[in-house]
C-alpha cells in the first residue's frame, strides 16, 4: 500500500493582486479536508503554489482534490473576469 502520495500545482496570474485574491478566496475551502489529506498553499509574487499530500488512501483522493481545487479556482477567476 502507498503510505503517502503528493502532487504540486503551480498557477501563474497576470499580477500579484489577482493571485492574492484567488488564494484568499479558496483558503476557507482548504481548511475543511479529511484527516488523510493535507493542502499547503502559498503565494510567490504572481504565482500560487499548492502542495497536496494524501496519506494511505492512494491516488484517487489526490486526483479528486486537484479537480475540486481547480473548479474552485476557475469559479474565482470567472468572477474576477465578470467584475473587471
């Protein structure tokens, strides 16, 4: 059995402010995860870097977590586009 599987997602935005808004918008969702998942997110200038760790559950939860994260990010980006 796999003990831990992890993946990284790096997103680049037009500017630092957009990256900050996106990160702040999805942070509350990242606080509510099962105990076998850990999500770390940080901003580096105009980029957001996500590291997702899944313990003892295999690749399925990792893929699902990435999919959920990308859907949330897309919703925020779409909202920002409508406002601008």
